[in-house]
């Protein structure tokens, strides 16, 4: 359970000068392509494909963790084979069905026009994060794009978020985190950054409520109001 009193309400937040976005379930609906890659990986270890609703719940903590959740009894070389097959297929089919959520692109344009620094911080493997952003045509919108490299840096660790803050020469409280999960919420809390969680992502309202997340964004246009603080 995430404690709400650790969250800084927007009324007390200083003016935002940068925004860090999660990718999967926040900027883009990547579920079908991830599910297809996992199905291919599971087939390689003679397992049936997972249900899309299960894949949706498993997304958010990196590809190795996704594979572990899909086949919790696998270990060693069998688990390595599942991870490698899933990663290889996804690298070849990163943006087949993936689409930006409606309204995201114009919001990013308006935020850039206000002079805000924009970045992506994802638990998707780094090279696939960069490729997804590029294939979606978003590369010019972002100052930095970072994905999963090591377990130690993976969200909810604040390490990379704070590294980006230093790179931007901004105090953490000046950077707003936008995500769709408790992992994003916890990352922002650990980094000392304000945070907003979106309703249109991979977590249901019930899942967000269970995680103690009460204040959410209902549509992409709400991001601008959150950034105005």
C-alpha cells in the first residue's frame, strides 16, 4: 500500500520545468505487440500463450519480470530461452499494433512550446524503448529517452530519474512524473518528484485504488494542468 500523505499535492508544488513520462500504458498502447512477443517466447518453451488481461497486469517491471510472471516455474536456461525469444521477437515487431493514445501528440507539442524539458523513463529494455519512441515519431519531442539496462536502475529505483534531473540541472521537485502504475508512483516518491497517474493505461481504477492512488488524470489534456501546478 502506498501512503498518500507522502504525495505532494499540486497546490504546494513548485512550478514544473520538466516532465518524465512512462512509455507503456502512458504514452502508447503497446499491449498487443508485447502480448504477441510473449506468446512467441512461451511457444519456444512449449507453453500456451497468456491471456491479454494477464499480460496487461504483468507489464511494468521489465521484460525479464514479465517472462517470470508468465512462467513462474521456469528457471535457469529455460527461463533464459523464454526471455531471449521474447526479446528477439519484440525487437523485430516493436511497433506493429502499437499506437499513441489519442491526444498525446498534441499535448507533447504544447508542452514543448512552453519550454518544458521532456523525457521518457521506461522499464522496457533500453534499445526497445528508443526504437518504440523513434518508430512512433516522437524522437524530436524528447530531450532524453531511457529504458531498462540493469536491475539496480529499474523503476521504482529513483537512480535514473535523479540522473536525468542532474543532466537537466533541475531540482527533483521541478520534474513531474507521469505514469500509469504504482511502480511509477513509487519511483517519483523515492526521487522526491511530484507525480500524476493516468486512468487510460494498463491499470484498472480498482488496481490504482488498491495501491492507494486516489488522484488521477482522466485524459491527456489533464497533463498540461498538472504541469502548471
